[in-house]
C-alpha cells in the first residue's frame, strides 16, 4: 500500500492527520507542498483544489482529514 | 433515553462530557468534528499546565482524556433539530438519527463568518480560504486579497507576507480596525495595499487554460468590489482570497427554545441555563464576554454540574 500525504508544516489538520497515521503505524511519504512546487502542482492537478492536507492511498485521492474514508481505505479499526 | 446529550466537541463540549461522565450521567456527545476553533491555533500559551502547545495537540489530549470515561460519542454528525417532548428533549442529526434525553448542553461554538456573495462557496479550497495558517503556503509568489481589516485580517495578512508577492486588505468600514502596530509591520513589507470603504461583491474564477480546460477545475482569478467613495465597481486580479470577517454562532436548530442576542449568541445566566429548563449552553455559542479556551472549558463544567443538579431535583 502506497500512502502519500501532501501537506504544509503549519497546517493544523495536516499535523493531526500525520499524527493519526503514525499512531496506527501507517508508513507514508510526507510531501511539503510549500517547499516543493512540482508536488504542489501535482496535488492541485489530482485533487482539483488547493486545500491541504490531501492524502493519496493507492491512487485514490482524499481531500482533507476525512476520518471515515481514510479509516476505510486503510482498514483501520478503532 | 439519555440523562444528557452534549452537542459539540470543542473545549466546552469535551469538558462537559468529562464532568457529566464523572457524575455517572448516561451521556451522549454528538459532534461534527473535534476541537472547534482551537484546531486552527498554531500555538496556545494560556492553557494552565501547558507552556506552549499547538491547537491540534491540545485537542488530541482533550479527546484522549474524554475517551477514558464512560460515555457514548457520535462523530461526524451535525445536529439539525432540537425539540421538546413533554419534560424531555428530542434531538435529530443530519444522518436522520433521533435521540431522546432529559437534558441538553449546547456547545457548538462559532464558525467563520461568510461574506455570502457569489463565488464564495464555489471556490472554497480553490482560492477561497478561511484559514491562513492552513493555506498561506499555497500562495507563494501569488497575489491575494484579505477581506477584513480587523486584527483577524491583519494576522492573516502577516501569515501571507511570508509567501505572497502582493496582498490587498479590503475593509468595509472607512478605516482599518486592526492594531496600528501590526499595520506598521505590514506596511514595512512594501507588499501590502490597504483599501477602505469597499464592499466585496463577487468572486470570479476560470478554468486553467481558458474555457477549454478541464471542467470542474476552476480557480479564483479575480474579485469584484465596490469602491463606495465613488460608487464604482472595480475588478482586482488575485489568485487567492482569505476571508477574515469574524466568527458567527450557529444554533438555528434550537430556535424557539432559547433566546438569542443581537448577534445570534444564546443568552445564558451564570449557571449556563437558557430560557428552557434542562437546556444549557456553554462556550462561545453563549453570550459570554471573554472567549477563551479556559472559559469555554469552565462553562462546560458548570453546564454539566447544573444539568446534574437539575436531574436530581426532578
């Protein structure tokens, strides 16, 4: 399973999301779109919007820290 | 049948939950999301016991603490209706679930105030933002507008000066209301222009690459404002617009059972009673003067204890 998180350092929901993934021992690629303009373009292209965080799970795009969807795609039970 | 239902998952609702559970009330807490406004705070320095903590971290600690108690929690749900049923209350949420309870604590807090103009909803996340802490880095070398010339607008502009190349601050009133110290700081960057006595009327966008671009991928391109000195409509080319015109309470679901003040906050007495016995309001949704995390939490505590006393006397 490939998990990518497009985020910025300052965004509170990004921090919350990344903590959530860490708590459930999910490995992910952490992409800072403030620093990496190519990644920023990729994120906007894929999600059709510019709000962070955006999570990509095996090619599926989730906008925002959407608990329900993330839980479902990652098979997290709690 | 519940003893109490708490609506809201910010500091007021969470604290009410802790107190209600400790009093062994059969408690349900319904919330759309956790944390409320504190999730947007990058650094909190006035919560006793924490010298410096981020909003999301404080929220996580509060939720962890709450969940050590025995109470029921329903997340991702918004309450849309509250009614009396005899001595009790009926609550309905947006997933069409209904609950009956003896008491209710409303702790729904405040949400950002909208301009209510065309394009605002359509371009949310596509150039329109209500959170500069979240979105400012996305506007590197871009031109942006900040609507609201109070302290919230100024703070938003300060966040943006690190990234944007040009910032317009638009204020409805004849003068900027934010602190002049911050205004000086903004002026010194040479990036900020201040417009007063203007009304923002519309946000416009387009598809990247013109009308032939992919559908549903429009982004903000400009805003229309009226210069009220001349009565003229003008267009400002910008790629981002940050709305910082304050917060508003949202408790329409309680209409009829509570009294609202002129800005839509629920009127409460010093024990957080509303005009309906058994119905309490805590935190920023109430007509409290000082809106602070510690005050919201303390009101949550008072509400839960008052609900407990109310149940005991019944």
